């Protein structure tokens, strides 16, 4: 099977998949971990433990009664040494549980394979597992897998595009845990009664495509499709278009066009959880960038500090100027390495001075490269102007809210305009002023 | 580790290597064949005109920024491009040397910098300057000479055909004809065009729509389409001046409309106007319509739901 459509716009970024060939290394348990009460889109959890409590691997330490949320588990065994406030990039202060590890990883007795016979039991198990979308957005999986009755789901799409440069964590999952990927898919198909499954993989990962197709071969319902590499193919709306030709309406969700999209590591985790009952407490990350001594894929306890992870990778070769959580196109720049790693993180990148400096903005020359690059067919250069002039009417007219902030426009801009930044500002303007 | 020195900024954290100056450099490279052939056909006078035009363009931009206490912008090479293109629009005679300097002043200071500098000008600087010079110094701007070192007066192919004299295709193609420095040789301009397309500096839309409309118009009115494509300033205008980013529409739809408009006005002036040539006027006029075209060619965004207006 071939890809249905070529996505609109997009940019050809360098791939830098330096770590693709490296087998995942398991990082020893750190002395302490810090687990914030928010790893997902939705309501933060409330701590269910207090300072001094003994916890074990897999013990629930935070939960919420809100629907769009997911429980949080301890990733080590040890003692809660502190509950502090952690500043998140959006400015919110979130409770964060610091656990001093006893180094033993004693498993909580509650951790045992769930009994799953019905869809309801399956969704409950997914919630209990603490799974959130591991592609980066962190949307609670049990919410995504539970569309309203009137939405008929025809396609389950598995996102293994991994279009962000550097990152190879999902790729390693497809190589190292191929059988889990396929059995996870089968479980979701069975309980949600979905007929068709397409795994989307960019053509720079031929091994992945081959392995998954070989395993899935016995079952004609699952196919791995090679996608022509282009950024941002792994963005949900783009992937749906590339694989099915369907267009998610603005403001709509994949289920509006009969589709559920799941990250490949997420679906693989479901298979693992149903077998072992071990909730989401570990994660594979790609650690790379010019100043990392030993670029690797590392399997870590969630809540490990960035600095401990980097130390495990041999530390820095020279002074870092930028630390990213995530890929270079959409990742978040960190102000410190004293930051815990969250469930949905998939990469830590450290850049040297040359890579880190923000180029100076010059005047727009109206070359139109941003317009051609935009996968949402927006006009970033116009949005830049309207954001600058705070023209809410025009921002709305030019569909600022449709922007997925993929960064393709800023990437291609020869004048080095900070287009995404301007558009983000524009979105806030529409939100705040639009309510008046 | 000195953590207080970590750079924090919004994504993306990667940029492509293209810059305004690298794009301008590509345009300069694309102009080199036309520059070489102009020197070949019209001798050293071409080199002097081009040198003066480039030097004064850069100088005026430098001085303007100095006087206006603005950040220096000559590094983006756009003034060099304007200088070369302006020179290619002048006749290969001695008077063009001082005309080039006057033209640079008009192009850079009045048409570009006073409107806010690069990216803000409404009209293409070289085109506006050429039109200004044509109107102000009509005699000097139409003192065409035949190729060669002796400066024998001649007329351009477009003027000749109005008197019923047809110029051969081969001469038109190579540039062995009377005309301004850069508009004589079709082959040099086409080589430049291929470079610009390969380097993705321009897209095919404007040149194709512009040239296609002129050819079609000529055909409809019983004239030789190929002659109209090769003669006059059409190729120079369609490839290098109508495609100026700042003064042309952004979307491909807009570009097609813009190119079509340019072509329509050009062939209209050539066939029915008093002037033999209309490329500059057509581009200048269409430049003024760009904001309007842009407004009506906003693409439908991906997944856009029809709004109840």
C-alpha cells in the first residue's frame, strides 16, 4: 500500500538520526526522581502521598477525578522526601513529588496484569496504566480511545513517522519491541472494533517498515506504509491526510473523520501493560546534540533529572548553550538541567553556541517561502504583520487558530523572522481580546 | 556548568541556511550571463555603466542609512541586484553613465528607502527608475546603437517592426541587436532563469503567465508570437523584474493573475500604443495592484470550514 496524499507544504529538514543504530541503554536507578503532577493535556493530578511516605515501583502517587487526566505512578521505590511547586513552561506552578530512591525498585503488590474482557474493562485498564500520548502531546489515552457512540471509527492510524530531526526513540521501539507494537494494535482493534490499521513510517526508516510488515503479514488488516519524508508529516492532521486522504475540519478532532491516531510507543505500551500490569513508569528518550559526549537512546525512570540523564550519557563535550526537551522543531528550551523528565518526553538535545544563537530578525522580503511551507495552508507572513499590529479581526480572518506551531515557516524564512513566536502571540490576542 | 547562560527561546530551534543575502547572491549569479554578453556585444561601455550603477546604488543605500541613523542594510546585497538590473535597462551609450547614477538615486532613495527600505517598497526600484528616466531623458534613453565598438545608431527590433522590418530569430536569440544592455540576448536571460528556477529563488508562475500572455496576444492579433517573446525587454522584465518578491503577489494564484496582467498590458501597448515597448509600464502598473491581488487570493486553509460571512 502506498501513501494516499502528499501533505500540503512541509519542509525538508536534515534528519540527523545519529542514534538510529544504537540499541537502547538502560540507565541505572538515579538517587532521586521528581514526578510533577502534570504529564498530560488536561487536569493536573492531586498528590495521593505525603512527605515521608514509603512508595514502591508502580504505586499511585497522584490522581484526579476529572475525565481528561491520567493517574501518575512512582517510577522507583523509596521515600517521598519533598512535595514542591515546579514551574511549568506555561507559567503554572504544579505540585511535584520528589522521591528518594532506595535503589531496589521493589514492585508494588498492586501491580498485576489487569483482567480485560470487555471494552469498558479495557478502557479502565488503559486509564489505570497512566498512559498518555507518548508522541509528545500527552493526551490521556483512555479519553482518545473512547469516542462518543455516534462517531464511527474506521481507521486506527499508528504514528511512527517521527519526522522531528534527531529523535529515534519511536524507531527503536519498532525495532526492539516490534511484537508488542503489533499485539498492542490487535488489542485496540479488537476492543474498539476497528477494521483497518495503517502504520505510517517515513521512508528514512526502511528497517522499521520491513520488520512491521513482516510481522503483520499474516494479518492483512495491518499495513505499514512508507511515507515520503517531509516535516511535519507526523503531525496528527498531516498524517491522517497522508494515509487516508481525509481532512480534519478546523477545530475538529480525528474522530470527526472516523480516525483514531496513536503513537507507536503508546500502542506498544498497551500490550506490555496488559501482560505485566506495570504502569507507565519508564520511557525511552533520545539524547543527542552536538555537545553530548555519547549520543544514545536511553531507557529511564520517569522523573529522572535531565542532568542525571546527561551525566549517564558521558556529560558534555563543551559548554552547552541550549537544552531542549523534544525535537529541534517543536521542542521546549529549558533554562536549567535541573528539570525532571515527563511521560511524553521523547528527546533531550543539547546544542553548542553556534546552533543555539537566535538569528537577528530582518525585514520580510515577501518571498512566500513560509506560505509554501505551511502544512495548514496559512499565510504566516500576514499573520506576523497582524500579530505585530494586534489586529484581532484579521488574525481571525487569516485563521491564526488553525496554526499547529510546527515551525516550518520559521525554519524556511530567509529573513529569519520569528514567525511561530508572532503567531503564538497572535493566538493569545485572539483568545484574550476576542472574548470582549 | 554555567546554567544561567542557557539560551531560551520559542521553537523552532533550527533554521535553514537560506538568507536574504544568499537569495540576492543567487539573483546576481543569474544575471552574470546577461552581464557578460552585454560586454561582449557592446564592449567596455557596458562594464562601465554596470559598475557605476552598482556602485552608486550601494553608495546611496549606505548614505541613506547613515543619514537616517538606521541599521546598515547594504549587506543583504539587494542594492547590488537593483544596480545590475538598472544598468541592464539602459542603452549602451556614454550618456548612460551619468543616467545610471541618477537612476540609482531614484531607485534606491525615492522608490525603496523612503518607503521603508527592503520589503516595504510598493514599486520595483529598477522598473520605477527606468520609467522615470524614460520620461525625463527620452532622447538619451532611446539612443540605441548596434552591437560593436563603433556605436552605430540603430533602432530596436520592436521599433523596426513598426516600420515593417523584421529582425532574424538568431540575432534576437543571441542578442546581436539594438537595445538596452541586458534585454538584447534572450539566451543569457534564459540561462539566468533556469538558475533561478533550479535554486528555487523564483517559481515559474509569473514568467510563464507573463510571457504566455504576450505570445498569445501576439498570435490572436496575427503577429509573430516568438518575435514578441524574444524582442524588447520582455524576458528581462518577466524573469528578473516582475518576479521581485517585494513587489509581486505571494500566492501562486496571485502570481498567475499578476503575470497575466503584465502580459496583457505589455502586448496592448506594443500593438496599440504609441510606444514600441510596454514591459516597464505594465510591471509598474501591476506592482500597484499587488496588495489588492494579495487580498483576493488568500488560500483556503487546510480543513477550513466555510464561514457564514
